[in-house]
C-alpha cells in the first residue's frame, strides 16, 4: 500500500474528530440497520462517519452527507487485512451511495426511499471477488409497528443491472431505551443458500456516537462473521 493511500485512509478515519463542527443535538436516525437500508435519511447539513471492522482484518470507512432536504450522498473506502500482522495490505476500490426519501410516511403508509449502495463485503484476494456483492439500486419502506420504538423496514434491490436478479430484504429495530437498540434482518433474499440472517445491537454512547456489534450470516458455519462498528454524526 502506497504512502498516499495510507494518508488518505488516515484522513477519512480521523476527519470526524478534527472537523470544526457542532455535535448533533438529537439521536441520529437509523439510515442503515446492519446491511439493510431504512427509509430514514440524514437531515440537511448532517454528516455521518461510520467505521466498520469485519472479516480478515478489514476496515471500511463510510462518509454520508445530508446535502439537500431528503437526499443523502456518500462514499466508502475499505482496506483489506488492515488489522493484524499481514504485510500485504490492499486498499480496495472506493464505492459510493446515494438515497432519496420520496415520502415521509403517515398514519397509514410507510416512509419510502430509493437509492444506490455500492458497498461490498467479504473480499477474497486469490479470486479478486467478493462474497457479498453490492446492494445496487433499491427501494425501501420503513414504519413503526405495534409499539413505540419498534420499526420495520422492507424492500427489494437489483444488485447487478446486467443479470437482472431481483433480491429482497427485511429488517427490524427495537429501541429498548435511549442507550440500547436491538437489530435483526434477513438480507439478500433470492434463494435460501445466498440469503443472510444478521443480528446485532447499537449502544448509543452519546446522541452523536454509537457503537454497534453484530453477527452476519448466522447459520452458515464457517461463513459466520462478527463485526464491530463505530458511527459518529455531526452537523456541518
């Protein structure tokens, strides 16, 4: 990995702590459960910085911004085998994401958003392929159900526009308190073998800073994966 790439990654990770900005004064909306997108978006002039550590010592930094009302844009960069003792660190191709909230929802209808998410996970160096492909273009619906704090999201996505394979996803978040939110999702639903069942929890250290832990691909034997994620939200 070149010196310039190291400096770029370091800047991505440290920028939220160096930026001259005010902390967000309320709990940040859940724009993403674990891998399942919700219909929530960041407010205008909000920024979210997410660092995810996952399989093979990989780390991904994602930056998302509320540029205009109801529209978020962002990009992400992952480094393979950054954590650990490997001397053969690889910076993966950067990806981008965008989301547009079409409808805020009401008493009878859920909130609706469309977007594109280019993030991929589970990089394999010998084959230069990913275990989990990008979500690609998607539509997602979110609403509170049954009891306050219990939110459900569901939608569908088209990962590869050339193959035209349609996938579905669903997930739920249950806010037990201002401190803890439980997460569960069934993602990449096209056939049982390729679908993923994920469970996790968010711990809100402050309204602006949240620590999340999750297990992905539950029931898939050696493919099970544990992740740790830190998210910081601020105004700019």
